[in-house]
């Protein structure tokens, strides 16, 4: 009897745009792996090669909604982040590097994650904050390519 190969996948929205509408220019990407470890390696490889300015998962019931945006000091944060009362656009522009934001999914709707009520600065992907999202380890100082 043949056993079907179990594949794991992650769906991301990714933007490599360096303009102010970088989120609007995000496109869908599906990455596969035969094991979770292979999936993590494939995601790491993809993100390291593409060097996005923004990426998010496609909101699932396990991870919820997770987004990362790179602050270059010029472009504004994603529009939905600006609607959060506890978050200031100026902070995003002043702290150059990677920012993280998550929300949980409950009954099919996005809810605020009590542990991350607003986006926060993570600087680099070598910090432990991001570990739950696919172990992406680009160069610590590297952001998107200009």
C-alpha cells in the first residue's frame, strides 16, 4: 500500500517594493517542504534571497496573523498598523530595522494578541522574538537591498 507524501506549506504575502505603497504591492507566495524542518529551511532560503521589505503569513489558526515590516527611516508603517492607538508612525521611522506585529485568529476573526497589542521593534532576526516564524537568519545588519 502506498503512503501519500505529507507536504507542509506556508502561504505568505511578500513585498520587495521600496516605495511608500510597499504593502499594496505584496504578492502571494506558497512555499512547500516535505518536513517542517525542510519547510523552515525553504522559507529561510526564499526570504534571504528575496530580501523583502514586508512579509506576512496568510492568517492561520495555529500562528494567527504575523507580519514583519522593514523600516528604512523614510517609508511609513503598514496602514493597518497606523490605526492602532498605542503605535506611533514616528517610532517606526526613527527605529530602522525590522518590526513585528501579530494578532490571533479566534472563530475566524482577527483579534488583538494580548502579548503583542501593537507592533514592536525587533531590529534583527537573530533575536529570539521571531523564532516561531520559520527561523529566518539573514545577516544581522541586512535589510532589504536598496
